[in-house]
C-alpha cells in the first residue's frame, strides 16, 4: 500500500484506515470505495465521508459508511486486484447508480435475484427497502423519468399473491 495525496481517493480504490483515524473505529478497516462524500474541516484536520464495501470480514463483505481522517488514508488504486478471495458485492455506486460487482444498472439482475430470495416471504419490506433507494436515485438522476425510475427500482418486484 502506498500513501497518496488526500485528493486522490476515487471510486473503486481500496483504502485502509487504522482504528484511531475513523469515527468509532474498532481496529484496522479495509474498504473498497463506492462513493466519495463531502469533506469536513475539524480542529484535528480534514475528514472525508466514504461509503464502501468492508473487506476481510469473516462473515463476508458488507457495505459501510465511515468518516475518515483524510491524512491517514492508505490508498491502493482500483487497477490493482483489491482482494482476489472476496468478490465485489452487487451494491450501488453513486451517483451513476451502477453495480459495483458487474457494472450494470443497479439493481442488476444478480442483485434482483438475491433480493427476491431474501425477501421471498415479505415483499412489503422489499418494496420499502427499494423505495428508499428509489428516493436517493431520484435525487442523483434528475434526468430519468418517474416511470423509468419506478420500473428500474420497484416494477420488477411486484407483489404476487400466493
């Protein structure tokens, strides 16, 4: 890993942060970045909001938001293999709303299949979950029509009575 300048963090990079350099840190964190947020100046330096997929967890990768001290980031470029044992999960990359795992529009076919399995007995919760993403996507993708957003986020998961 190499230390990079603070402006060099990009979507797709893998960053590592020691526990004392991110809010509520509990040990070293490895994160594949899927969204770079705003910066904040505090008395102890500049901090940045990151969203990404936490790598190296025993239970598998999970999505996470963190506030990180910018000067402490160690960045590995996206062109290098991030972690060959851990595939990139099918989570949204914002603002284009593409899939981090396969590059298609999110929710991609793989994520849709997994959501249908996960919420097989509770489609109402699935609709609520997807509705939250739809609201975020509407803000990020103002050029997409309401019909197109509905079809992409909710239309494929229609409730089907038993």
